[in-house]
């Protein structure tokens, strides 16, 4: 059974930083494309970062480019999202995603709130 467990969310002031972690189990981590998505109240879920199976390629939307960094540690079966210079509009539930071909797996999400 595939499990993705996110951690690291919380409340942070504007301009602050957080690092999210997603631990994967039940599947061969090194062959997975991993991604982080977020969903704010009343909005659709959107991709904020993705990393290829070998870690050589990353992808970010313009809204987070230069502020967010995705990375992965295959020894720990974990993917990270470093978020810097956080803004109130980054407030959302952040979800970890693992993709392999047509298969897609999701974690339960972790809340990130950016507020003073």
C-alpha cells in the first residue's frame, strides 16, 4: 500500500520560511516523479513544484519561482519543499503527490498559514 505522509506545515509570518517533508512508503521511491500541490479555500488545487525521478529536472509556476525549492533524498524516500519569502497568498493546504505512469498517489495534506 502506497503511503505519502506530509509534515512541516504551520503558521508563519509574511517573509518567513518553512520546509515541508513528504515521506513515501510502499513503492519504489527512486522511480517516482514527485510533486507538491496546494489548495486554498474556494480555489482549485495547483502545482507548486515538481521533481523528476532522478532529481535532474524541476518545475515551478511563476508564482513561486525563486522562492520555493523542491528536492529529494532517495536514501530517506523523502521529498522536501523549502519555502522562503512566504506571502499571505501562499496560505493553503499543501499536498504531496507521487506519479508513475498513469498512477497517481496523494498524501493527506499539511496546512500552511502565512499571517501576521
